[in-house]
C-alpha cells in the first residue's frame, strides 16, 4: 500500500565481494534500489543470485564492499558497529526463515527483548504493546510457553511480533515461510499482509511465487545484478489467483 | 571359494581402514584449532606421565646400582671421643647375623680450614660456605666404598685426594686443583685426583661428607692435629630384615660407643630417594590431573561432534552400517591423536627426565639403560592411551542410542523420551524467568546469567578445569614455600632462631659449653639465648633398655609447634612423632627412663614433628651443663646486629663449636629437595597456566560455533558485537573465577591434608604437614594469573567476532 512517494530505504551502486574464498567471490555487482515508504517489496531470483546478500547488506547486518545505503536519508555504511546496532534496534525489524529464539526465555520475553533494550525505562508501555501485538496475531494464549511448546507457524508469528515491537521503519524478511507447510505459510503471509496494511515498509526475499504475489513490487536478481522489476499494485484476496499466474509467467520469462 | 575369502576379507579391511583414516585426516585438517588444543592437552598429560615414571625408574635403578657397587652399611653408628675396641669385638662375636663390620676412622675439619687453588689460572677459594662436616677417610676394604665417577673403587696414592662430587658442583673444583687443609702444625697439600660418590652421605639431608685420602696422608694429618677425630662403626648383616632388631641390640648394650647419630639401612634408602621421588610423585600427580582434564575435554568435543554430525550418523545408520563401524570411524581420529600425543610426549619426556635426574646421576652415577628403563615409560604411556581411548569409546557408545528418524528429521541425538525430558526441563526453566517482570538492570548481564544457568552442563567444564589447574599450580608451590620457610625448622625438631652453635663431644666440651653460653648471654648483639643438651637416656624397648636421645633445656618459651599436647614441664617429656609411634605413647602416658642407671617415671607432655636423625628424639625441661653427648645453643640476633658477623665472631672465638646461621643451614640442608620441588613447581605452574589458556580457548571455540545463530539473531535485533563479546567474556570470567577460587580454597584446606598424608606415608616423621604458604603469591598472584590466562583465552577468541558479517552467523 505504497501511498507515499517518499523513500525510506535506498542503495546506490552497491557491491559485495567475499574475500574469504579463493578467488574472492563478487556476489553483488552494483545494485541501485529504492524502497518507498509503506511499500511491500519482494526480491526474487535463483539460488546464489545474491538475494539474501542484498537483504543483509542493506540492513546493515553485513558491510557492503562499495556503494551507499541510506535509511530515512541517513548513510548507514559509515556507521560503526554500535551505531549500526542501534539503528537495527530502533529502526529495523527482522524475520528469518528459521524462527531464532532464545530457548531459555518464554515467547513473550523473546518478543520483549529488543523492545525492552530500546526503551528500558518504558517497561509497562512496552509490555502492553507487546501483549496487544500477540493478541492481534493470535498467540496471546501461548505467551508464557517455551519455544519448544508452540508450532512453527506460531513461532514465525512471534517473530513478526518481535520485529514490530520496536516500531521499525522497515521490516526485513528472509524467506519467512521457507521452513513452513502451506497452511502455516498462509498464516504468516496473512500476518505480513496485515502489517503492510497498517503502513509498514517491508523488504522480503522469497522463492515462493505465492508469497511474492502479495507484494506491490517484485525485483528480479540474476548473478548479482538487478535485471527486472514488476509493479503489481495492491494485493486483494479476490485477485490473488490471477496475480500468482501473472507473476509466474513473468518469472518464467526471466528464466526462474 | 576358499581361496578368494581371505582376499575379499583383506580388501574390506583395507577399504574400511582407509575410509577411517581419510575421515580422520579430513576432520583433523578441518577443525585445526579444536584438534590442536586437544592434542596439546594430551601431549601435556603424556609428557608428565612419561617424565614422572622415567624419573622414578632412573632414581631407583641408579640407586640400586650404586648401592650394589658401594655396599653401604646396614647399620651405622657415629661416635666422637674414646671407645673400647674390645667391646665392639665382643659384640660382633656375639652376633652371628653380622656378615662384616668395620670401624672407620675419620678426621673432621671445619669448612673454613679447607681451601683450593688452581695453579694454572690462579683461581681458588675456601669451602667456608659449606655448612656440613668435612670428614677425611681412607678407602674401606670390605664394604661402604666411596666410588669414583666410573663406579670403580679408587685408592689414592700419597698426596692425592678424592673430593665429594657435591663440592665439584658447589665450588667448581676440578681434577688437578690443589686442596690445602689447615692442620695444627701447618698446611697439608693434596692434589685433587678425582671425585667420589658416597652411599652414606650423598643424600641432601646428610650433614657430613667424606674426602678420600691415602693411608700415609691420613696418618700424617692425624699426627698433625687440628682435626676432630670421629669414628663410624659399620655393620653389614646377612639379612637386611634383621636391621631393626640389630639396632635395638646395639643400643641396649651399654659398653658400645654411641654418642653420635645412628642410621639404619632403610632410612638411608628413604632419605636418598626422598628428594627425587618427591618430584616424580608431583609430576605423576600433575599428569593424572591433566589426563582428567584431557578426558573432560575429549568428552565435551565428542558430544559436540555427535550433535554436529547427527544427520550424517543418522544416514549411516539408515544405510545399515553397524554402530561399531560408525563409532570406529570417529574413534580413529582420537586413536590417531592420542597415539601422536603419546609419541610426542614420550620424546619430550626423555629430555626432561634427563634434566631432572641430573643430580641423581652426579650423586649416584647413571644406571644402565636396560629393558625396564624403556618399558616403564612405555607402559605409563600405554596406560594413558588405553585409558583415554576407553573413555572416548564409552562416549561414542551414545551412537547406539541415536534414532535414525530423530537424527535425520530433527537433527537430534536424543530419542523421543530424552527429547520430551529436555523440553520439560526447558519449560520449567522458562517458567522461572520473566523479562516482563524484570525490574531493569543490565539486560546483557541478565542474558549471560540465564545462559549460564541453561547451559550449566556444558559450562561446568571450565570451573572444573580451573579448579584442577589451581590445585595443580598451588600444591607444589605451597610445598616449596613450606620447605623454604625459616619456620620449617620446627619440623626438624628445633625452635626457630637466627643462629645455632653446636658443640659435639670432646674432652673439654662441658667447659667450652659453659664459656660459650656465658659469652652469648652477655652479648648485646644476641637475645633469647637458649641452651639445649643432648643427653643419652635409656628407656625400655621390646628387647630391653635402649638409647633415647633427649634434648634437655628450657622449652617454656620455645617457639616450636606440637601436634598434640605442649612443651614439657618438670617431670614431663615430649616425644617426636616417630618415638611416640615406636613406643605406642600419647600425651598423658607415662614412660620409664633411666640415666646412669637411675630410673625415673616421666609423663608425656606432647608430641612434635621431627625429620632429622631418623625422626627419633625427645625433649625434656631442665638444665644440663655436664655429661651430655652434645650441646646446642640457639640465639636470635638483636635488632641492628648482623647474623653473619656474629657467626664469624663466635666461630673464631670457639673453634670447636660449629656456629651456623639458621637460614643458610636450612637452605643447604634442604637444597636438593627444594631445588627438586622448585623444578616441579615451575613445571606445574607453566602447565597450569597453559591448560587454563588452551582449555578456555578450546571450549569457547566450540561454544561460539554452536552459538552462531543465537548471536546472529541477537545482532539482528540490535545487540552490538561488543555487547555479544561482553556477554561471552562475562560468562567465561564468572566460570573461570568460580573454578579458580574453589581450587585455591581446596588447595589451602583439603590439599594440605592430601599432601600431608602423602608425606606421612613416606614415614619421615611428619604426620601433620602445615603449609607455610606465601599467601600473596598462591592466594592472590596465582589465582589472578590463572584467571587472566583463562580470560585471555576468551579475549583472544571473542575478538575475532569483530568485523565478521553477521549474516554468516545466521547461516550457521
């Protein structure tokens, strides 16, 4: 629902080379990409095309080799580790393929962890907000449960709650349904679509055309280069089937 | 068919072996750091085990060989002054168990009366620094030979002298040097022809040493005067098991000379073996600790390997490989590593044992290297190998319980029941914590503590290892500082003092004693002057009256500890531990003694520890100024006075008194033992620190690999690398501190009794060892160093987290 022309996240001439291999592996070859405020953007491409590398480079988890990354107009590549961590804490949210949680904390504590760290003096308000998020995504009843006591879908929805608890400017999702069966995948994608409906900016990497169909824009990466872009407008349940088919033919034309 | 069977069999074996070897090789090269750390610890263990066993074997066989060649007496009695030879002959004729006996005449000179000079270079000096008695003797005819360095029996010609090997070490005397002995009539010049080893007086605890000269020179020096004549009556028995009874018989015979020390054969052996045996025991003890540490680590690494490779193992089980084959595959690596460690450790041990037994070789001569010398360390190493592999095999036994489906689908080494149990544990743990109710404070610290609690089963390795390392470092050091402490003299049955003057039996000993005591009491440079007389009482033993050496003096203010009871008052007697044991007496019991035939009943006032003179002594309150076998005067130096000057002054004024500064006396008496223990302490110190560093690094290396995804997640949600590093370092520091503190506390409390009971077993007259530690060193500097070493490992490993791409952590 990108009703805004403002740019939240932007990268210019971004390259990434891994020097740990022999010879060094150049994975990104100069990517220019701008994510509009409130946009739901999906990055697709074959395995090894550099999707995840792009995601982690623009989110500050990895340091790009050259190029610049701007979040809300602020250059990220020149920040030191502590400043970058602060940006991730307060302005970014992450959802991974596997739901990484601390097994010695319950679900609620896991969600609270970054939010409490960001606003230690505001505990009551943070707890209230997290409880509301958990209710909204249907996991309020398992908040005291351990990580091993809930389903994969519930865990991934907990990931979404954790990512949202800090009110981020942008939400990064790396194959969030990759480890789930189709019904759990649908649960998670519904949740993400819901969040996007509230105005969240989302950058998602996925293999799954059904998930990608939810996005407003799909970019296609091949061998570290952005080779194609597809604008597909806002998603509705009624047009879902048609969008998936169209997207599939577009992907086929890109050799996916 | 039968022709083909062996071929196919050998083919299978080759394939299997080569797969196991290839797997081992790949794994060794892939996990270089972890495997290297494990090998280092295994090498340490193998090295110490081999060194300890080699030292023991070398000491014992050198001593055996030396004793065989030198034929030391089975019982000897020293004596000064007049004696009746006819009585000794009578005694010998009455005792058929005597194989041979002799009276060795000796001329005793003060160290200051002996000087040496090297005419070629003009170098020279005197032996004044030596505090032990110098006795000039001729070679014996039948037994108790002084041996030269080749193990043969030298017989010097006129003008030649053989010097104790210890003096070559101490003063650098060489063959060809001139030795000048000051006699009453002038200087007797002798040329150093060689060096001799002495089966009686080689030991560090011996207070005298023998020089070998010709019959002619002996006669000349004897006639020239200036020496204190002394004899040793020596006996070889037909059977060494008769020594105890023989000693009793000798001591209960009134007519025999016995105002000096008496030494039975067994004591000679124990005392000789003590110093080097102590080091060997310390090394073996250290090795066992290291083997324990190596095993803990191997177990930790193996369990980690099983968890990491559970899917592979599941696949192997799925295609039908038997458990034995799978564990054999993994075990091959540990076999290779342990074998390599044993070989390397064994080779290093050859050099170390050579170094540690250097003094043994000087004093006793090097024993032949025979089959046993090789077998002993090899067996010790085989023990290490078999033990380590057996434990590894046990841990790999877990493979049997791994279920294929759980392994392949969930990547879990646990079966359903174990998985359920673990989940239940987690649930319980999770219920007890709540960040929602967490009242603020440091979130990082909180997470670190939660981790420690949840992963306690893994982290406990660090405190255990640090505990063992602390014990390993502290015990030998405490033993060393105890032996070097001036107060250790109290274990030698003497009060603490700055100087002592010994007056041995001579014609005018009573008069000299009176003069000396008067002079010292009047001296403003001395205070706290206490005189003790060594009186030969008699008491009833199993076979009649026997000698009881009693120090008589004023014990009311004597600063010496009693392990039970206290100092003797009038009508009381205090006994050394070994005497109390010998006569089966405790505080409050009565003992019948007699002096000059006059019996009296005394009450035992207390028991003290004494390691000198075989540990058999007693103390009685009183004043004796005539008729004693010897006298000792102890005194403290007054503030401002110089001990060395006073010693020199009194040695000049009273030539027949042996005046010694206590500190030097202690240092020289115990120097071999302390040197040996110092070596052991240095070695264990280095190993303790090394182990702390290596193990913490190894543990963290594996731990960090396992925690990568967790760190990646924490990094994504906003924890900086520095915070993650601080968490790991904090956890490590906590684990390291807990282990080190517990280890130091144990070394100070339980360790003391462990070391004490080991010494008590040695039968040296110490039953209750009280450490005299250097608290700043062992309870502050050592723990701090150990903690620093452990922490350094954490710093080293965690600093490599900086600069890493965090996404690589998430990818596992």
